[in-house]
C-alpha cells in the first residue's frame, strides 16, 4: 500500500505542469487537509517600520517569502520569524502575534525578539562569519567563537520553543528555513516527536573535510537530522551532506533512496531547486523593453546607442563582483573596439556591513571600478558604473529588460535567482545570460553562456560572444530558458516539498492503522 501510494503521488507530481498559488492551495486541500502548518525563518514576510507619525508595511524581496506566502494564506497557519522592523513591537498583541496581510488578514506572524547583542552573536557571528564562509568555497576563512555559538544555540532554542508553543496538535507540519536555524529541527522533534519537519538549506553544503572545520559540526548535523525531510538545491549538495553524515556520525544510510536513520529518526535527503514566481504580476505594468533600454541609459548618462551589461547582487564576496570587473577590463584589452561603446552597470546592495570582510570587500570593489575607469574611461564615457545602494524590485527588473546582457559570476552559490529573474524579465526573448558554472542555476539553464569566473580570459570571451550574438540565437537560447523557469517555478519548489511531506504523513498513518512497520523504518535502511 505504501509503495503504491507513493508511486501514484509521484506520478501526479511529475504530471503537474502548471504550478501556481492555486496549485499550492489545492495540494493543501487534497493532501494536507486539516493539517496544521507552521513556518520558522529568520526573515519575516512583513515588516512594520515607522516613518514619522505613520507605520508602513514592507514586504522583503525574497523568493522564500514568495513561495511560502500562498501556503500560509491557504492554511491560516503561523509564521515564526525575527521581528526586525522598527515598529514591529508596536503592532503585535500580548502574545507577540500580528495578523497579515494587512489588507486581508489570513494568517499570523509570531515575532521573536532578539537583542542587538544576541543578533551580533547569532546572526552576524556564527551564522554569517562561521557557517556562511564554511559552506561557500570563496576562500574566506570561517571565524568560530564560542560566544557566538552560545548565542546561536540560545536563539535556535527560542525559535524552536515558539514552534512548540504555537503548535495546537502533536503532529504539525513544520517548515524550517535555512542555515540560521540548523538546531531547530532536533529541538522541535524532542518536544513533538510526531511532527513532520521539513527543513530547507538554502546555501551550498561543502565536502566533509571542509565541514569538519566547524568545532560544533556534529551538533549541527544532529540538529538537521531531527528533520523528516531535509532539502537542498542540487543533488550534489545532497550527496555532500550524506557523505558528511557518513563520516561523522554512527548512522544507517540507504544510499539508493537517500534515507538516513539516526537515533531512531528517519530523514529523507532530497533536492528541490528553488526558483522564482511565474508569472510575475508586477511585470505587466512595466514599460516595454525599448523604453527600459532608453531609461537605464538616460539615468546613468550613457549614450542611447551604447551596449550595456548588468549585474545585480548583494555586496558579498561569494558573488564574484571583482572577477567580473576583471573580465570587463580584459574584454577592453583584447577587443578595444568596445572601448567607448560598451559599459557595465553593477547594482550592489549593501550587505552585512558590520562584518569586517564585507567592509574590506566594499573598499576593494570601489577601488577596482575606479582603477578600470581611469584606465579606459574618457570624457563622456566610463566602462563601469557602480551603484552601491538598494534598488526596488521594479527598478531591478527595468535594468534586466533594458540591458543587452546579464553577468552572474558567483564563485559558489546554492542556486542564484538573479539568473532566473533576468530570464523571466525578457519577454522579448532577447538578451544574453553569462552564468557561472558554480551556481545551482547552471544545471538548469545550460543555454546560458556557462563560464568559470576564475578564468578571466574565458569570461572576457563570453562577454564578446554575448555582445556579437545574432538576435536569432539569442531568441532560441532565451526561449528555452524561459520555458524551464516557467515550468520549474517557485510554486513547484514549495509544492514538491509539501507533497513529499504528505506522502510521509500518509505512510505513518498506514503504519499506525495496520500495525505493520515500514521496512525502511524498521531496518534503518541499508548500511
């Protein structure tokens, strides 16, 4: 019965071609009817910020928020998150809840309060000076302090206990998001052993040798193995995690089905490539591509006939911003005909400016752009325009639609949604995507010009190829990539996890009702 049930639902999963918010609602109704859904994430879906005498509601630009919001709207669950808005405390009730969305309340946010000292240790310290560089192969040394680890444990405990407090049943569906909350699954499992806990790790997972650098790597692994399902973007990251567990803990592993049995808990390790919303409702109100071309050149003082490339990133050392600047410089060295006719615009949102590595990176990026502009710039022309400031999503989409090419040169990335956002924005089926081979997106978008960002000559050649690519070839490549992004959108990402959770819950019900133990649960899989 279990095998037939899973086979039937997997077939329905693969046959589902149109994934929308309505699809997620249908999945909840058909497969998780009446089940309680709780989400735990560091970032909240709505922030309340004070602007003078008024309180404004802000929706953060986040693919996770886009994907999980329809789930919350459909099931009236609770989203547990760090209350980081300047007016967040002013709008919650006595139990730290606020109903959202403001215009049509459908679910609740339970806000967790974190002091500046706790945030320095938990978020800036252990999560972003420790785990972030540990997981990204960007040659930045991780920093591990016992004081940061203590704060990380404390905040994870706070999140986990909020999940337990919010649970109205003993078997909720709990969706835990990202590396900030690695200890939450086990703590929740200890208090709610029947819960279905789905954890998604949004960044890469490195190899076992590198991971052992972390003094508390076993505690991290044990925390994550409290999950019923543990998701990564790619199969490669799944294999790295399983190999790390195999070398570090006494477990039973079913390698064929990627199941790990540890201390009586069975964890399925699956890949779920995250994506973006399709269609983007806001795009319908945007100007045409030709108007966007004119606009982005006008506001930057670039002649209308000039060719323009664009990069959109947080100012982070994993994104390869310095490497792409070197590629632009090399292009102008090797192909001097582009001097005076091609410019590159880098949108770099400030990020984690409290951390010294990020402060140094900002200085290096500014210095690199200035050096290249001095070398190749002249009156009325500069090759690089660096915009270190926040841009609204609509402004970013205008750049996507008006540029001739987009460079994503990440040194290491879990997925990288900029690549997919650029493709989705180009409904004229023009423009060229240059994409690092070290992104998860590269496995899904092979029609991009795939490059090694460390190979500066190769990246310069890709820039030249993009600038000279015929419109017919651009259209063929873009049409293929747009089809992939449309079919494998963010609602499919969330829906597949929910369907796998539903299968797991149905299996558990059958086992309880029949008294027959699932063979995999009984044996822990094959060693």
